[in-house]
C-alpha cells in the first residue's frame, strides 16, 4: 500500500483542508508541545489539592460545549426570571413581568433540546472519525483509540460474547495498543493510519522535536528547582536556622511538648487548638516561630489519622532541624553549614540530573533512538532509587504527550464546531420559541396568556395610539 507523505499535514489544517483559526497543532510558537501537561507534573500537584479544588479541576478539564450550553441554560432559566419578575425599576404591571419571566425557562429548555440534541451527534461523529483515522495527524487517534470505541468494535466482531468477555478483551486490546505505541516510540518509527488503512508515518523532524520537547520540559523543571534552591530555600533555611541557633531552648521545649502530646492523642485538632493558643501567647515573639506555627496549621488531611500523620511529620522535621542548626556556634558557621548540606543533598543531585538530561538531548541530535536513550538512562541511574531520574520514563512521557496533543486539538475542534452549530440553530430555536410559548402559556397560565384577554390588549393599543396623537398635536 502506497504511503502518500504529502497528505500528511501536521501544521493545523483540518481534515477537509480548511485552515482553522486558533487551532492547536504540533508546531508553532504556542503549540501543544508547550501547552500539554509537563511530565505528569499536574497529576503530582493534584495530590496536594483540597477535595473542593480537585472537583473544580475535574469540572474544568471536562468542560465542553455541551456543558457550556447547559450552564447558560440554567442561568437563563433559573436566574433571569427572578430579576424580570421582581425588578424594582420596571414600570410594567406584575402580570406582564410574570409573562415575560416565564419565557426564560421555556427558552432555556428549547435551547438545550435543540443545541445539545445536535451538538452530541456532532461530537460523537468527531470522536468516531478521530478513532478511525479519518482526520489528519493532529486529530488522529488510531494509536490510542478510546476504550468505548474498542469495546464497540469488539462487540460487532463477537456479538455473542458476554459483557465480562468484552471487558476483558477490551483491556487486553488497550494494553496491546499501549505497548505497540511504546515500541514505535522506542524505535523512532511512529506510524498512524488513515481510515482506509493507509499508513501515515510521523516525520523524523517532527518526532525529534516532540521527544526533545519532553526532555526540555524536564530540564526546565530541574533548572527551576535549582534556582529555587539557591534563591529561596537556602536563604530561608539560613534565616530559620538562625532562629533555632539563638532560641535553642525555647524552640526545643515548645515543639517537643507538641510532638509528645500529638503522640498521645488520636485527635490532632487538639494540637491545632494548642498551636492557635501559642500564636496568641507569642504574638510579639520571633517571626520565624510564628511562621512555623502557621506551617503546622496549614497541614491537611481528609481524616484525623491523615492529619495526625501530616502534623507529626512537620514536627519531626522541626525537631530534626533544631538538632542540626544548633550545632553551629556562629551565624557564619551556620550559613556555611546550610550551604554545604543543601549542596550535597539537593544541588549536586539536581546538577547530576541536568547533566544526564543534556546528554540525552545531545543523543537526539545524533539521531539516537528513544530506546537507545533509555538504555543510556538506565545505565546512568543504575539501581540508585534516590536518583532524581529514577522514575523518569521517556517513551511513556512521549506517548502521553502525543495523546494530550490530539486530545487538546479535538477539544478545540469540538468547541469550534459546537459554536457554529449553536449559531446555526439560533433561528430555529427562536422560531420554535415564538410558536410554542403562547401555546405553553395558554395551557399552564391561561390568566396571563394574551390569547385570553383580547379586550384588555385592544384597550391598551387604543390608549397608546391616542397618547401618540396628543403628543403630535
């Protein structure tokens, strides 16, 4: 089967060949290579988020055109009628305001019914085409097809298979798909496919750019850690250590007592309460002491047991730091001791990590495969689980980034398509609203319906006409 590389457009052109404004792509200054999540750092940070923040994050991640339509409809149907009905600035009578207010929820229901009813099939069509390879590479999901898509395909192939059998086969297919992608990445031979089965290889230039960006993100992170260590961590530890050195007995007594009390209780809130009392007691004391109290209060846990562990870990750190810093006799000796400790424990490992990462970047330029680069990393790290790159898996991170790029592109594509569909549905929604709203009011609120009060409306029209004639005269 002949490969047609000229059809492989990876610069932001839609499947139909129409350029989409603002669409993300594999290239460009603000490409998804920079926008995609960095080496699973978002997942690591998420572990420290409170439950409410995690919920908002999930809502934000899953927010699409359908959710936007529903949220707007809720605002239209629930909030707007309140302001229309009880508007103190309106000069219209109460029945007119009530009649107008009821138009909003009816309009919201119709908007959801029409726009969502059309948007959902469009989104399903986009996902189906992405999974089958109908689109160009920036929307192509043939290397990481959705679980539901695979399950439906298997169901068609094995119509008499049970639900559990389909689930088992789907998991097996997902694992096989993931392993195949990893092998492609390790061999520098990533090949997608079109809907007709035509292979679409990712060019070596684009592939090298993708791998390089993954390593560069890790380098940027390590450089950030190095800068933070030199400019923030060390100065803060010197300042904190000087407090410990000059207030040895005070600090030792306070935090030893807190630690002992915490060990003898299953209710860490008792310790939090005592810390608050200590803040009041030492409100005019050393600012470092107050800062430590605040750090203890900031410890979180979804359960009392988790909170106890978190506070105990902090107290253990404080007591260990007190023992370390009070060994120094002078401020200068403490400063040099902190710098030496941080250099050995943090700066040297970061520099070692940076040297390894830069060597990996150089290997990319030398056209080494990802598999060869990973072999180099394995030999460098060896069995040292303390090495900062011990858990760094280049091929998996490249696979994730590829998936994120396509996912972000499809999300943008759906949003643009949803906006277009919503705009095209507006005339239909308005016409439908004008047709059904009077009938709705006739059925449920006959006393408010204009159809039930022809004489009153005629009198209002005549009154308005007479008023206009008087003004003209």
